[in-house]
């Protein structure tokens, strides 16, 4: 029997309590936990630290198979564990693409072998991400990986007929289409948000309407066919308005914001550093405020990292040649503390909702996001909110260094992570299998 006793933690930032983990489940929370602990239970003194359910990332790029120079399943999930995650959804734009049962089962196996977090492969909507015809969605849904989230992320399903067919198809197994909302014609050659800064810098702009028009179309399609739609990395005030309208109308739509769209603006492009180049682009301060408000009031359901690692040569170059994307697994919680908790806009229970229970619900996970209560799976993250650290991309556990927060001081550090009762992080450092 494996047992761990977490003493003095504050579940959801509230009153101190002990938490007993036994054989992969939470056995007790509160004053009885210590009394019920087996004699050989490993004791972890965590007085005053905050305990949350293990975090779940609905939007992670692990790159493997095919792009291991940027990230592998092992290195990416190790970074996830350090960030407090116990489950991630691995996006489909690998090489080969995750558009068949064979490839998603390979990713599932790699995740299990790594052992840092539960890895749930995301299936491609279209074969080869080409946007021409549907992938082998049913085969992926019914194989060992039990895929429930499908996305061509990195590319938009721009054909409305194909999008309608995908929404209709996933209804039979309670799947969801996660759309990368970007009209390709309106963003051809675009380099950053279209606005005053892009005009000053002479960089081709990426209009907000390119995102908003696709979201408007897709929520209407979802309503028409009665299916589930998830909007990836929402970034504009107009997109917030559309999602708010759709939810008021009763459409089954969920939306996600990234940490970088909660903190950074298009002003960062003035540095011409490609580490601030991302898809969708960093928007204006007004957009950032709208996204924060929508996350706080529940219009936006979840925070997804859109962790997008790249090799050094793809970011250490001039702006126009740089790749789109930022790392985020190890800094996501810190950004949420800075933008939402420390500002009083959200409580720690709210953080658990947007970073654990809601993404687990959207992805139809039964053993994640269940809360800190007896009988729930023992997936737990323990955070020290008082720590402040200066971000150093080279010191992170992901294989890539393309963090937009390099040199910034951010609050909070994950001190321990438990996956099904087994410690994967202790003292803020990854724990090898068999240790801890």
C-alpha cells in the first residue's frame, strides 16, 4: 500500500487541513486524516501552502512524434508536472498527424511510459490537417485512447461544410470540436495584431474580425446541429461578446483563454523579439481586460496554456522569420495568480474551476478535476503563493526556451504534485519514478 500524508495544507486557500492519500485515492481530508494514516505513510509537512486538485490543460503541444527537437512527450509532461498539472490534452499537429487510431495510441503509450501526467491525445478533425475531409474520428474515439476532443489547432477548419459534418459526427460519442478560429484569407501573411502598433511598426496586421467571424459562424453551426463546440485561445473583446451571446441563447459552447492573452499586449512587438510572436497574436490592453473580465464572470470556461515549444533557431531570428508560439506549462499558474488572484478577481476555488474541473469536464475525464474530497482520485497540486521568481527559459524543464516571460518576476511556485497518489514533484523539483 502506498500512502502519503500532506499536513497543514490549505485546500483552496481556505482553512488548514491534513490530506491523506492512499492507493491512488484521497482517503481523508481534515482532522481525521492523520489518525487514519498507516504507520508507513510518508509525511509531507506543507504548513500554510495551498492545495488544489491537479491541474488539467485542455491545450498542450507535445510535438512528438516527429518534432522531438522542440519537445518530447517525456520533457513536455515533466514540465507539466512541475507546473502543477496531472493531465494534459496533446494537440494533433504532430508528424505524422494524430488523425488515426495508430498515432493517438502511440502518444497515449508514450505518455504512460513517461509517467509524469495523464496524456489524452487530441484527434485531428481533418485527415492530415488539410481541411479536405474528415479524419478517422470514430476509430480514434473507440480505440484505447478514447479520444473525445478533436481539433486541427494550428489551422482553422475554415470550410463550413466540413465543420458542420465534424460537429454532427462527434455527437454519436459525445465528442467536442475544438476550433482554432482564424479566417485564413483575412490573415494571409499577417504578423501581429492589426492596430496602431502594427501600423507604426510596418508589420502586416491580423484583424480581430478574422477570429470573431469564425466563432460567430461556428456557434450558429453548433446550435443548428445540436453539438458541442469549444473555442481555443479566444483573444478579443469581440469574441467575448459572441461567446456571451451564444451562452445566453443556450448554445453548447465553451471557450478558453491562454495565460499570455491575460497578461501581455501587442506593445510587446515593439521589441521585435519573436518570443512575443504567437497565434492568435497578442492583442490590445482593452482586449486583455475583456478576456480577464470574461474569465472572472464565467463567460470563458477554462485556461489552456497553448504550450507551443520551438527549437532555438525558430525563435532566435528576426521577427518575420520567427515561428508562432510560446511555452506555458510551467508559468501558467503564476500568471493566473498575478492577473486574477492577486488582483481579487478570482478565488482559489475559481482557479480550480478554470484550470482543473472545467477542462476535465469538457474533455470528459472521469478521474481528473474531481476536487479535494474523500474518495476522489489523488491528483493534487500544492502551491506556495508567497514565492516570487524571475523566469529563466533556460532553467525550465521543457526542452524549449521560448517563454515570453523571460526576465519577468512572477508569483507562486508549485512545491508538490501528486498523480494518482504518487509524487511527481517534491520541493518544486521533478521526482524520478521510485523516489519520494
